[in-house]
C-alpha cells in the first residue's frame, strides 16, 4: 500500500512570492490533515478535512493561507504571499476517520523563504 | 485550550539502558494517545499507541503506560540501541474528533 505522497519535497522562494504544496493521502482515507512543523517543535495543525469539507481551520492564517480538497482526495495548500516566518516543514497526514485512530504522515515539504 | 506537555526535551542514555519520556494532557475527553518517532529529515512514524480503555501496552522493547486520573502517559524504551536515537513526539486525540494535539518532542540520544 502506498503511503501519503507530498510534493515538492523542498522549495526555496523569495518573500512575497506564492507557493503551493500538494498531498495525495492513502487510498480510502477520508480525513486529511495539514500541519506545520517548525524546527525543534511538534506538528501544529493548520487545517483538517473530512472528505472535501474543511472541519477545522481555526489555526490557518486565512489572510495568506488557503487550502482545498477537491473531490475529497488530493489536497493543495497555498501561501500567498509568503513571509520569512513561513519557513518550516509542511506535513500532510491522513487517517481512515470513523473508528480508526491511526494517522499516517507524508514526508513533508521543507519550505525556505528568503 | 487543549495542550500536551512533554518532558524532557532532551535525553541522553547509554546503550542498553532504559529511556522514559512523559507527557501530560489537559483535555479529559482525550481517549487516544499515539507516539511518533521522527528521524532527522524524515516523516513522523507511529511506533506505538494506547487507547483510554487500556492502562499499558507493550511491543517488544517499547511500552506505553496511561494514567487517566492524572492525565499523563509515558513511553518506555528498554535495552536502548543507537538506532533508537531520534526525536519522539507524543500526541493526544479527543473522543469524537480527529484532532491531534502534539507535544513539543524529546530528542533522545543513545550513546554507544
């Protein structure tokens, strides 16, 4: 079974530029998460999807961040414009939802804003 | 709000010794507690988990204990090996939601 796939793995951009990250969850996983992980910290939830519905986006900086999960499968996370403080690893994770507890992470996208 | 505290932030042990990492959660509705191992530059990997209806779970050299009354849970690694060196994160998930709150991580270093 393929794991969670993310691309790109690395991205370097100048501040004020836009950037987008893509995630393909494990097949059949209804719940999808985007996390931001700063160096030396635990993952912090940005947004959580149940199928195509964003059910928890309270931590998403909506002035510059947006996300979508069309058809309840793949998801994209966008930042526009990027700021220096956005440099971090952006992790996508998925789980079956319902009664399944296990959450599986993708390899992450390391974003560097210069 | 929901919070998970994790201690210590760094831990060095001699190869073959045991390591213990502790976490405390604030949301009494939490009912699922996973532990993740993250090696440098890699994704967090689930290594063991425990649900609130169980007090202890063991998988070879790794065990997790849960004290619901005190709202804390611990990861125990016995007979540590150099390949156990990594950052370990605890997390808590509340009943009825799929939202995970993570601890701040423990950097474990096993000295050969």
